[in-house]
C-alpha cells in the first residue's frame, strides 16, 4: 500500500473502533498512500501496530503532527476535532471529520458521496462525515427522492453497541458471558459513558443513544433529523427519529417509514428503482424469507434494503428495512470514500500532491 507517489495520510484516533476500520479500509481500497501517520492520545502513544506488513508507531496527536499531511481522517471525538482539525488545515491538510463537531456548520459540507458528492466543491479544508444512522438512511432514500420526491420520514433504529466505541463492545461481551454463567453484572458504559445511570445491554434494548436534549429527543435522534435535511438539501422535510441500542456488536438496522410526493407508485416500482441504485444491495424476497440482517452485512460498505411495502392507509406512504455496517459505511468506509471523491474531483490542491 505504501507507494512512492500518493498522499501523506494521518488517522487521528487510530487505536479506536472507527480508527482501526479506517486503516483496514485504506488498505482494502488500495488508497494511494505515500506516508501513513497514526495518531491517538498520550495513552496509546508508543504502541506498535503492523499495517500491511509494515510496523508503525502510534504517536500522540499534537498540532505539529500534521506537518506535511495531505489528508487527515479524524475519529477521536468532537473536542479533539475542534482543537486539532483547524490546526491540520493550517498545515495544508484536508480534514475528513467523523465527529459531530462541524456537521451543522454552514461552511462545512456534510457528505455521503452517493447523495451529495458535489457539495465537496464548497469545502474550506474540513469535510464532515455524517452520523452512521443518518448515512445508511439517506443512501436508501436519495434515489426515491430523486424520482418521486420526499415529504416525510419517520425512522426507528436498532443500533449496534460498536457505535459507542471499543469499550461498549467489551461491555456487551462481558455482560453476555456473566449472565450466561449466572453472575451479576454491573453496567458501566451504556447507554452513555458520561450519563448518570447505566443499564444492562446484554439481552436487553435501551431506548437511549446519546444524552437527552430539552425537547425529549436524544442527540442521536436530533443528529438524524438535522443531518438528513442538510445532506438531502431538504430543509422543509418532515423527519422524526427514535434511536434504540440493541445487543448486536456491529451493524445498525432501521425501520423507515416515508411518504413520497407522487401518486400511483407501488412497492414494486421502488424495488425496481433501488435494485440498481448506487451503494445499495436490495435483499427483498418475502417468499424466500430474504431480508437484510446485521450479521450478514458486517464487513461490507454497502447499504442493504428490504421489506419494502406500501403503507396500508397512506397511498404515498411506504415502509422499508435498512441495514449497514456502522463502522464501515457508517463511519470509516464513508470517510475513505470522501477522500477518494476529493481525489476524483481534483479537489486536493496541486501543492499537496507528491
Ligand atoms: P473509541 O473506540 O473509544 O476510540 C477513541 C479513539 O480516540 C482512540 O484512538 C483514542 O486513543 C483516541 N483519543 C481519545 N482521546 C484522544 C486525545 N485527547 N487525542 C487524540 N486521540 C484521542 O471510539 P470510536 O468508536 O472509534 O469513536 C471515536 C469517535 O468517532 C467518536 O467520539 C465519534 O466522534 C466518532 N464516531 C462517529 C461515528 C459516526 O456515526 N460517523 C460513529 C462512531 C464514532 P487512545 O487509544 O489513546 O485512547
Ligand atoms: O452510537 C452510535 O451508534 C453512533 C455514535 C456516534 C457518536 C458517538 C460519540 C460521539 C458520535 C457521532 O458521530 O455522532 C459522536 C459525536 O461526534 O458527536
């Protein structure tokens, strides 16, 4: 993977659940890398990791870490992005930020390449990668919006614990083992590491992802609502969300109800449309019990769609089931895709080309 020509890529949060997937995705996609810099906090600095047969030492992320970097992929939390993202830009890097730090900033494009790749042209150094739950939903909705218009979306999510980081994956594994062995569990992380109460996730479902906003929605739900409108350029779209954590390691699922702007459209028409749409795999055959499930989607950068059916009362209303790997298409995969789009569109400045 490391080439004479290519880009100096930095991964910030390289030891995390998302950062590790970023490194794997860069290799899998044969991203043109001339130099790879892996950054974390002081806790992991000095650790050695092997990437494609080459040993790399994790370094502590500091402003000066970005000297000579062309593309910096950030996934170390919003406060690190706010602190170090602008520093990376000052050093001439383009930042693809996986956190919510800049998503709703009007000067920062929020991009899912299948939906709004052209928004990359307006970037000012930072490009925001949306929330995982938003990404998979807009990939499935965009072809429908383009052909039939879109008026309303009501989504309920069934989210995997990996969305809450490496520590939440460990918590699910340990609780599951403990409960099966008849031992007591002491929840410490979920639903939200810094919140007042923690609840068992093994053999449970928790209707809280992120903290609560004053309006009774959680911040995860508000992210889905606001980000969807921004990415799809539909400020008037009616969107509502309920986000739920399930004892699944990887792969978010969503039940999406939506209303289109056109009469006379059937579920069959939507299946025909989605079967050839970019980034989508249609798995919809009730007769043969074919529908997407997270266990079958892990490791893929696609969005899997099934269970498409008409609402029984609303003629312009439909339901569908959308599943995707939250660490890939929902995070690392979409970020690397953004970096690939930047290269394809010629948006990485000449001076940064090696
Ligand atoms: P994680 O598994 O807990 O990993 C956190 C990473 O951030 C680790 O590499 C950690 O390094 C690093 N880090 C922590 N404090 C740091 C500091 N002060 N300076 C530099 N690096 C620091 O979390 P994750 O699941 O990978 O998620 C990381 C972030 O990605 C989240 O906070 C969120 O903003 C974003 N995210 C986005 C989505 C999405 O929907 N697009 C999904 C999940 C996560 P150490 O090893 O040194 O601790
Ligand atoms: O919980 C999930 O499934 C997705 C979580 C995403 C997340 C976790 C911590 C902080 C985010 C995010 O990307 O929206 C953030 C954040 O950056 O706000």
